[in-house]
C-alpha cells in the first residue's frame, strides 16, 4: 500500500502544459468539424466517397479528443504506441470485415 | 568473480518506475478503454454488415434523416421540403452537449493540476449536468422511436401495417434497423450512465477534500479519460447511425 502510494505520487506529473486557451480552442475545432459534418450531409449525395469523408472527419476529431483532451500528445511515446498500435490493427480488421459484408450480400442474393 | 555489481540506482530494474511514465491506475484505465474500443468496434462492424446484407431484401434500410427528424416541442416545421421535419437537429444538439461536457471535464482536470478544489468541483458539477442532459435527450429519442409515426410502416408484414418499434419489428425498415439502434445507442447510453455515476462519486470525494489529503487530483484525470472515451464513441456512433 505504502509503495503503491509512493509510485503514484512520483509518477504523477504536475499538469503538463494544457492551458485553458488550448482547451477552448480544441472545443472550437471540434464544434467546427461537427458543423462541417452536417454541411456535407445536407449538401452532398449519399455515396461511398461521402461516407469516407465522414470517417475521415471522425478520425480527425479522434486525434483532438485523444491527443488533447485525453492528454495523449503529452504522454510518453510508448504509452501512445501501446494504445494506438492495437487499435490500428482493429481498424484494418474493420475495413476487412466491412468489405466481407459487402461480398456476403452478393453471395446471399446469389444463393437466394 | 567474487565482485558484486552494484545496480545503477537510475536503472529501470531498481523498481518504482513505470515504463510508460504513468501510474498503474491510469495505465489500466487506458488498457480498459482500449478493450472497450474493441467491443464498440465489433458492434459497429455488425451494423455495417447488417446494413450491407439488407441491400437485396424487399424491406429497404431506411435513410436516417427520414427517421430521426423530430425535435421536442417543435411540430410541423419542415427544413427540406414537405414532410421532412427537422432531420438530425436533435442529435446534433446531443453531440454538442456531450462535447461541451467533455470540455468541462478537461477544465476540471486542469483545475486539479492547480490543486484548486473549488474549480474542480464546479467543472465536475457541470460535467455531471451535461451527462444527465445527454441521457434525458437519449431517453426522449428512444421514446419517439418506439412510439413511431402516425402513418406507420410503408410495407406490410403478414398483410398488416406496423406501428412503432421494438426489438422484433419496426415500422422503419428491417428488424435489424431497430435492434441495432437499441443495442448500440443503449450500450453507449449505459456507458454514459456509468460515467455519470462515477463522476458523482468523484465529485463527492472532491467536495470532501479526499484529493487534497491525498496530495494529487489524479483520480480526476482517470475518470476524465473514461468520460472522453464516451464522447469519442458517441462521435462514431453518431457518424455511423445518423450520417452514413
């Protein structure tokens, strides 16, 4: 118990660098990106490219939420790696599974 | 041979140092969030596959902006042509509420780094209010969805029209449409609820001065990580269910 408390205390960094200005600026960026989402939704037809734009905007928003709000940009690179690298694999898996889903719909129609 | 090699006191092998530069609790919160990201990813993949699979069936997957076009208190206003309602307006409000509560959460963490108890309490309180507001909005959205519309379904099942929605049948489209809506937004809403509960517990602890006694406000950071994760998942749920 004593040791754990010590470790927690020594590991804890004292508020490295995130200022109130940076926080509100990020809020502005996230709100702006969400408005862009809606603008694209109402002004573009529903195609695969539009879907890709939405996913790309989501990834940009994730960068700001994970990097600044969740402090990842200020952490040791190893921590960022251990979280983001597995998730990179998951993204590949998602792409593969969605592609498979598209193929399954063809096979389903063919079988029926 | 009989010499002993003294350990370099700065070596990582002497213990007491985390290789990731954060405490055990914070590292485990990150790992938990990673695992939760896997769960939500699998749910969204299920959504994608079900939606693709329904491409060839008779009952078409509906367009989200034709289903989610209500706003509490505003009736009869059409944004894009007759009968269109106010598509996606309410869900955009929910998104802003959650983003704003994320901002107040970061401000609480920032106040914690300055060890400013009153500021931490104030921002945590705002975050809790934001969470409760989001849950209330989601409850209203579910009620609207379950009640259905006046006209009912555009298709017939066993010769009859369907009104409203449940886990088995819904008036909007294939059964999977409502089923996935409930499961995914419900699972996310459950995360928001547990986040609000955690935030209340931490808020009470802040007021009691537990973290002043402890000497650091790291618990605010940990619970903040969870809350930001909830916001991040909502960004993707909202993208997949309402935009795509």
